[in-house]
């Protein structure tokens, strides 16, 4: 059995804002990109709770940052 280490230890206890801050601390200053890296890093757990958490947070950030007519 494979031991799966979370991208951010304790991610399941974080609020969305805390999770974004933790992702930035881990991967850099851009929140959307940092959260996307968290999702990609946990991709091996496709369908897993951690992957879903980071992917859903990424979609939320991406949607809120969208500006324009489309």
C-alpha cells in the first residue's frame, strides 16, 4: 500500500482563506496558481478528499478572478 503524504499537512482543518495562505507559502505568491499546484500535487489521489478540496478551491478562485465579457 502506498503512503500518501498530504500537500499541506492539516489541510482538512483549514478555512479556505487559510488554505490559500498555506498554498502561497508552499508554492509562491499567486493564489490561483499556488492552489492549482496543490491540486496537481494531490492528483494521485484523484477522487480523494484532498484533491477535491484543492481542485474545488482552484475553481472558486479562478471564477472569482475572471473579468471580461466571456
